[in-house]
């Protein structure tokens, strides 16, 4: 199914730049303050390519790419390769976690073909932004994050051997160590491609970029009616990791409420009590522990001076609170109940308003979310457990999608490790 091949990557010349000063997170998680900080870190920071602040950020990115190649700030490898990436970090409990996978060029296939599977809906504005950038630069600067299933861990035979050698990249960024190795032996790249041939790939992160790459491919195909199908624009750069990798971690993304007129935390609490068991809790730390102890249909509700654990009185009756037309696989999700019933019905925030974040926003860290309520920055918060990987997989395989921000795969992929030229 999935067609993965090596590509001739472009990388920073470590003789001319310090990697720690030129890498950045994915464009969609960078705040304006962070954007300014990355601009100040180095004149060659990848921020100028992925999220410029110039009036015409797209032509500016193209000019920077051209200039940096001419000055050999960036250099292109001499032959195609796959790139193994290992990310290591220490979690909140002090445990060392290592996630590994490989970066390759994945053939672009329409999402309804059952080869590359989405699990979240996309929005038009970010797709237009990424499309304009791709047209201007003809390159992929950040990897799409893909998951495949291989319980036998066959590709590990190659990657475990590769890690015996020195990495070509070793950079610490935001508490995560990133090491990269080239996989360029033909036997190794062909073996990995062969293993992937019978795999489906689930998009964990990068839905907008994948759909943008499809649109860009279609544009180039119209311009080149004699194409063979092997042109670089028929592929997109993707990081692939085994969903059975012990280092695969999913964190929750919490919801905060803002801008709701006449919002009364006690009124929502009364409505919640009709359907949920509501337990008052003395502190945020106790709240976090209690939430983790309930595996299904449980949330935290926090408004100024009040902490509550809430969970369905009868979990089997969740289907009655959700739209009849909602697919069974989606009804099983905590996040579906949260968005459809609590946010949609009890708070009367429409799907359109949710997508536009008119009254809703997202924070990843539990303590930061609670603090946002306590300091009055938001009106209230609804916190949740992470979505299990088996639920993500079942929704995608059934051809359905989840609400926005349903998953947060950690760590994020770093932008600036390797680029994929589409020329």
C-alpha cells in the first residue's frame, strides 16, 4: 500500500551554524513571542522558512532558501537516503522515553484510497497558508508525522544496527534530544520500503500539510502533462514510526472557555449534575490523580475557586447523549462526548464557533490550564485524559475523523533537521 522511498535531503551545514540556534518546533505551535525569539536566535533560524514575519512571508522564505544554498549554509546530500530519527526525553515521572522512526518520501495518495488515513478534520485557512509556502519554495521543511503498525518490529533490525554508528545530527531542543542517522545502503532502504508496502499510514500530525501536498502535486501535474509519476512533487516528506513502539506517547489537550457572555460556572455545574457524577476536589494535584484513575468518559471541570471531577453516571448510556448519526467508533471517544454534549449542547457553542475558537481555546499542560482559570485569563476549563492509540486507529481505519486537537503526540517533530526539495 504505502510507497516509501529515499530522497536527497538538504541539511544545515554544521560547520557554519549551531544547530541549537537554528531549529524550531512545527509552525502551527509557535506563538508570536516565540517567533520573535527564534528570529533573534540566529539569522539562519528555520523560522524564516516555515513562519516568516515579513509582509510577504512566502517570497521571503524562497529568497532565504536560495541564498542559504548559495552560501552553503544549507547543503544537499550527495545521494538519496532515508533518515533515522531517535527522540529521547524524560517524562514527568522521571522516566527516560525514547521514540524512534525514519524519515522518507511517501508517495501522495488521496485520503479516500485507504493508504494514508487521517483522523482529524482540516481547516481551509492553514491549508491555503502552507500551499502558498510550498508554491514559493518548492520544498518540504517539516515532516508529516505518520504511524504504521508492525507488531513484529521488523524495521528495528535495520535501525538498531544504524544506531551503532555516530549520528550525523545530535541536537538538544526544548528538553528533547534529537539524533539523526543516514540510512543509505541500498539493501537497507529497499528492505524498509518492502516492509512498508503492505502498510497503511495513519497521520498523527500534519493533516493540513498532507492535504496541501496533494493540492501542490495536482498543480504541478497540470503544468507537466508528460510527468512519469516519479517526480519529487508526487511525494511528501514523512516521519514514520511504529505504533507499537514503546516510546509512542500521546498527551491530552485541554479546553478552556473564554468570551462567553453571562457565563455562570454554577449554572453549568447544575447542568452537568443531570448526567454526570460530580465530585468536588480540594486541589489541582488531587484532581489530576483522580482524572487519571478513570479510564472512560471522565473530565475535570475548573472555574474560579472550584475543582470538580466529573464522569458519566452510566457510561453505557453515552450513545444517548451523542448524535444518532455519529459513527460508533467516534462515540467511544471521550473527546466526542466533551465536544458534542458538554461544549455543544450544554454550553450551546456551535461546531462552527468551536472550529473558529470563538469561545474555546486549547492548552496542553494540565497545571498551565488550571493556572489560566485561577489568574482570570479564561472563564473555566474542561480537562481530559489522553485518547488511547487503539481508539485513534479504529476511528481512522473506519474512515472517520475526530474533533480538532483530539491528540497530542509528544514530542513534536523538530523543524530544521532535514528538508525535502521538490525539484
